[in-house]
C-alpha cells in the first residue's frame, strides 16, 4: 500500500524539525525550518520549547492519519502556546 502524500509530507517535516532541534541543542544560534511553499521559520535556543511542541504536534497529526493513538504534548505550567 502506497503512502499518501500527506503522510510523506508530515514525515519529512518531522525529520527536518528534529534535525533543526538537534542543531539548536548543539549550539547553533539560529536554525531555519522550511515548510509549505516559501515559508521558513527560524528557531533558536530561546524558543527550543516551541520547536519541541511543533514536533509533538506533527507527530500527533501523523499518528492520527495512521490510526495510531498518541497522547498529546505535555506542557509545563505557565507555558503558553
């Protein structure tokens, strides 16, 4: 069974976001993640938590498409999305 384009796209976004998070944790000042057409978001150490949340949201979307139950992200008290 072939994967749908949406599943393939989500997997690519997750991979790219995880790579960006890895670069942020290694000390890169700013890391860019592209998504969609001509859309780029810059991530740095100051917003690594938001990047983690973004990855969790993408993984939740993928799990939903695959029909696999997955808990949503758990945010610390006082964290605003």
